[in-house]
C-alpha cells in the first residue's frame, strides 16, 4: 500500500510501502497496516500530550512549558496566560485532556510541573480552564501532588475523564521515592481520582487516609492511560524499569506492587526485588521484556495503541474478548521517531514524535 508522506524535518522516510499481515478476528476493529500518514504540524519542542478539539483543531503540550493551539492548516499558536511551569529534566507541560462537554464549555485540563516557593521542590499540578481564542482563560488549580521534592524524574501526569465527574491523574514515584508508593501518606506512585471541581471523589477507596484522592497505588511511572470504550474502565501502562513495563486495567483500591514486586531490574542490571508476585498485589495483564519504554495509550476499537520511546514505533495490541493480549504489531518503524503520545479521533490516529523538532502526525490505518 502506498504511504502518503510529507517531509518531516530531520526525519526523511525512505519507505514507500508498509505491509503487515491481517489480524484475524471478526469481532474486533483491527488494523492491518498504515495506509497513509500526513504531517499536521512540525516544529514542536518535545511535544508531550495532545487533545483533538471537536472542530478539527488540536491542543498540544510542549514539555519546555507551552500549551499550543494547532489550527486546521497546521498553524501553531502558543496560548497566553498558561500557569508558570518548571521545566526540569522529565518535567514541564505534560498531560492534557478535554472536558466531556468541551464543545459547550471550552474547558480543558492540563498537568503541569510546578515548583514551591523555594523554586527547588517540584510536583505535578493539574489546572482547569477554558480556551478563548488563543488564551488559557481562568486556569484554576484542581489538584496538587504532594509533597513536592527536589527531583526531575517520574512525574506520570497523564489525565483522563470518564464522564461520571471523575478526573483520573497518574502520578509517578519521582524516581527516588519508590518505597513511598506503598503507603498512604503521599501521592508518590499513585493514580488519583478527583471530581472535576478538584474534590476527592466520594467513591474513592481511601477517603479516611492522608491522601483521600488515591484510587490505586504501587505504580512506578504511568505514562499511558485510556478509558475502555465499552466498559468505561480506566486502563494504564507502566513505564517500568528495565524489563518491567506493564499494562494494568485499574481496580479501585488495588495495589500494583511497585517496588515490592516487578518483572524488571534496575537500568544497570542490579536487582530491585526477587519477587514477581505476592498475595494482595495485582499481576499485570501484560508486561514487556525487553522494555519498550511505553508512552501514550489509546483504544482503537477494543484494541490498544501504545507508543514506544525506546524502539521508536507504534505498538498495535490485539486483544481478545476478555481483554487478553493476542498479538502485537509494530507500526511506523520507518518513521524512526520516539512516539510520545497517541490518540484516536474519528477514524484516524494521531501521534506526537518526541524530539526538539517534533511533529503531530495523522495516521490512517487500513482495515
């Protein structure tokens, strides 16, 4: 099949055809190959999160500290009045999500890394505001991860809304604080759920704890989160250690084990724990060894799309009727780009490439 490409800055694609074998299941929407790719916009500085607006425009976060509006022609405008962002190592402008009623209220949410009064300690902060022209109007803090600490790693910071006044926010272990993912005295290594007004959700499992916002715990660094189109259940993937990336459909109150259990080791090969399972701790639906360094996740029908930073491809994951992984297919390998985020809008897939000169690309999958 021909691939319709526009030239990417610093990335020239030599392949003119992709061929991937047919995935066999009549009950699922499936992709056999990429039928076309079109660059919507380039010149994005380490883009991290993307949301498709109902009118065909996009909002994109650029990690160094920008929220950018991309119009239908690909013209980019960085929004005015964005809250102060501390861009440090892995932190900056990260997750973004639209309110379910965006078409009526123009409301969206951003997860931004902010510093305390010292300017040294940082953490994830979620703001809610409206898009008015090219301005972020009335950005209001709805959640702040605590405590803030002096490290630039493992922020998590993906956002999803499930439509029942539930805003889910993923929060990493901040790199040096992994043992605290196992307690209820901090937000380290948790997925939290708040209302759209920023209150702990009344159906949360740990309302009597010091962190009543917590929905699940024992996470390392959730960089992908999506809502299942049929069950409305939140699924995450874990950006794990070496050999420890995971897919986890979330259960309220569940403990996903990090760092007590893991299928991975430290990046230098040293052992984190000799346990891969323990009573009371959840097993992943699926894990990758070697790690693919996943980032971004979206449902395509009832299958999954996950970006790979390490191996530079888009992973198409075929699931069976019970949500088990049947097959993985590597797409966009010839793009040779770190896939930071992926969303599905209409019949098309959109990916962000993570680079100093990154791109938003429309990807059409053949059925």
